[in-house]
C-alpha cells in the first residue's frame, strides 16, 4: 500500500477512519420530524387527549387575557407534556417491534416513559392552575394581574 494512502486514512491515534456520510439537508430533517409528529399524533390516543387539553388551555388563556409571562409558562408546559408524550410513543413503538422473549426484560422502560408523561402532566396542571387562579382572582377582585 502506498505511503500517501496510509497517511490519508490514519487518524492521529493510528486508527482507520471510516468514510463520512454526505450531510442531509435541513429540508429532509424537518420532513422527517414532521412525519414523526404525524405518526405520534395518529398512532396514540393519549396524544389526542393532551392535544385537546392544550387547546382548551390556550382558549382559556385568551379569554382570561393572560400576560406574556403567563403565556410563556403555559406554552412551555404544553410543549413539555407533548414532548414527553412523543418520547413515550417512540418507546412504545420500539417495544412493539421486539420479539416476545425480550419484552419482559424491557417492560420497565415503558413504565419509566409513562412516569415521565405523568410528571410532566401534573406539573403542567399545577402551573396552569396557578396561572388561571391568579387571572381569575384578578378579574373577580378587579386588581391588576
């Protein structure tokens, strides 16, 4: 093997470098992400429940004329819950593809993912309750929020 080709294929530690893959365009990456979002929404009924309550929360925020900070808190909580649900859906999808002998060993992963959704949902309910209690009390007592 010629010396030039050996030098070109050796890293600083003397190991062989694998050829790199061509970079994917941002358009392809966004397309994959949107396809994943569609699969997450369509394939799991619990995502629809979270999406319904997110829409209800946004309507309540408009009606109660929430402040910018309150909007940021509500939208952040909605994003946290929907993201947790998408991760849970991804793990469920992987679990369904496993062979029956492997499933009992990794069932705990499903429980941990479900717990993440539960914690995100409880935190979102607490934040939403505080925001809406504050907005409603400001309307009732005619104070500035």
